[in-house]
């Protein structure tokens, strides 16, 4: 049977596949930093070369930002579109890395071999699982068992500014029977997962100005308004003592978890104490009375991601600053309208600032939450494929992160999406010392090889 031969080919080729991933990891494709613009193009070109060598009709398409990679291959059978992103997060704080983030290596750890480097898990290692699955099918059978369109974005980590226009301009070329998205994780190291709901995201930056210049806090302290005092007072009121967000109307369109989903999630046996203990924490800090999985998958949040102003350099300076800044983001759930919430948040901040404080806002993107239609036949194919590769059967789970493209595939192309990825909670995505387990890479390739075979059957 050809699937067995394809899987054997994956196993035999694993070292070479790992070598190819390391080549891609060496390219510092940080999308948010203009200094790495040429590297983003270099990563796109590297992928085009790889896909062309595999027989795909591949090209890097320019956008106002970083290029999109689009490739077509295979022939008969159902049409699948595979999505991943080749851009990565910045590496700071660099001094916490144990090695150069862009000089990847295979490391032995107590939990097995890992591929260490920026982008190993998010998302280069994951997107290469699909490319390598295609390679094995090609090598073993001379073709692909399905019609495959590959779509790699280079701006996912910086808010995808070119994505919607690109989808609209290339809708007919990109539309397929189903989109496969590989940018999520396992439920736990033994349990693979298909993500059926994602949270949305709203990003806001606040700048509060007070006196026209920085002031001596001995001369003016006591009489003058301090914008940091004003801003922190507002931000301190974002949650009440039970962790409930205080922006008016914030929960208006938020539904309670259905009893079916609650039962399904309870059955997963999520170990809250371990999840928090692994990152040095001892207890939940979300809305009182909610389960841990609800807090990360189905409840909206407000987080202060950064705050600055005044003197933060070495030593001490008795300054009364003229400005204060913060970055705030909201994870949103089904039903919440990001644009409506942006307006309520801004109005709430304005209302609470005292006289002599001016405020301005910068929009850092807004995307709604997404729900997948698990009725599509690809879900059972993927469930079987993943269950065959990991010790435990695949679970349908939620994801607290945001992958806006999944919703745009539905809203702009009318295409359902299936999200399956193989990351682990301890991969340190977006953090120093990011890694991807070699077992995730290996099983991930095998799982996609099975999915391709299963979809064609
Ligand atoms: N791969 C992540 C999404 C993710 C996060 C999946 C956590 C599973 C667990 C993705 O690259 C990401 O970080 N997305 C951003 C989106 C934002 C920049 C629009 C996020 O969730 O913050
Ligand atoms: Zn990602």
C-alpha cells in the first residue's frame, strides 16, 4: 500500500528534512522590524526554490509588505490549501538565549531531542511538516494524492496588513475545498489536537500627555498632574477584584459555554496546577469561578502588554514626566465586535482621565474570534491521521491565541479551515530559546502524509 511506503520514506528522510528546516531557520525573517525586510524576502525565495524543486509551480508574490508564497501542485482529487507563516517574532531579550537564535541546533534534553532556534515551532518547523509530507508522496508515487495549493504568509507576526487585500485579489486562485492551517499545538505531549475555536484580538496603544515638558518633581510635585499617575489609575481599573473587565458592554455579546462543550472540555482532564506551575505560578488569576480552559479558550481578556514613561534608565531621576504610554490588548470571543469594543474602550479611558491629561490612541489591529465547522469531512480524516501518530486519540480543543487568517478564509473565500499543529506548551514561542520537539516534526510530517492520503480516499 502506498501510504506505508510514503511513511517509511518520511522516516528514512528525517535527517535530511531536519537539515532543510535548519537552513530555513538560519534566515532571520523578523517581519515587524524593517531592518530584516531583505531577510523576509530571502525566506520567501528559499521556500519558492524548495517547492519548485518538488515540482510545484511556485512564486513569491510582492505585497506592500513582505511577499506571499503561493504554489500549486498535484493534480486530481480534492483541492486543499495549506497555510503557514514564514515570518518570526523578534528575538529580544537576546541575552536570555543560550545560543544565537538564528544558528539553530539539535539539542538533547531530558524530554528528548529538540530543534532550537527562533521560528522552530512558530511557524517554520510546522509549515515544513507539510512540505516534507508532500516530498515523501512525490518521491514514493511521483505525484500528490490531492490537488495542493500552498500559501505561506510573511506578515503573520506583525498583524497581517497585506493579507485581506491579497485574499481578495487572488480569491479564485486560493479558494480550495478546505484550508489546512498548521500554526497551533498539541493538547498535551501525548494528545494531538484539532482546534475548533480561536480567540480574536484587539490591540490598542495609549499615549497620555500632561505638562508641556518634563518637570522637576521637587518644584512641581504636589501641584502638577502626573500623566503616569493618571494612566496607571485608569489601567488599574480595567479589572475588578474578581478579574471581571470593567469596560461597559464588554460582556454583552459573550455567550456562556454550552453544556456539551463544557463536558467535552472537562473530559480532557486539563492539569491547571501543572500548566501554571511550569511557568512559576501557583494559582489562576482570571475571572473568579471559571475553569482554567474557559479562561484561556472561551472567555475574553484584557491585558496590559507594556507600559512606559518618565525615567527608566540607570540610577534615579526626580522627574515628573510629560507623557505616559501603554499597550493594551484584548482577546475576544465569539459574538464580540472588535470595532465596537475599541470605541467603548477609548470612551471609557477618556472619561476616566482627569483634567490636564490629553489622550491619543494608536490602532494595533482588530480581528474577531473564529469558529470552525467540524462537519467538514476533512475533520474526521485529520482526527484519524493524528490519532494514528500520537499515543492518545486526537482531541477537539479551543485555542486562546489568534490566527485571523482562519476567519478570513471563511469570510472572504467561503472556505472552511481545519487547524492542526504539533507545538508543545513548553516550546517558548515568542520567547527566548524557542524550540520544536524533533518528535513533533517527525510525527507532524507523518500526520500530514496520512491526511493527504485520507483526503484522496
Ligand atoms: N502561532 C501563533 C498562534 C498561537 C498562539 C497558537 C498560541 C497556539 C498557541 C501565532 O503565530 C500568533 O502568535 N498569533 C498572534 C496573532 C496576532 C499577532 C494577530 C497572537 O495570537 O498573538
Ligand atoms: Zn504562529
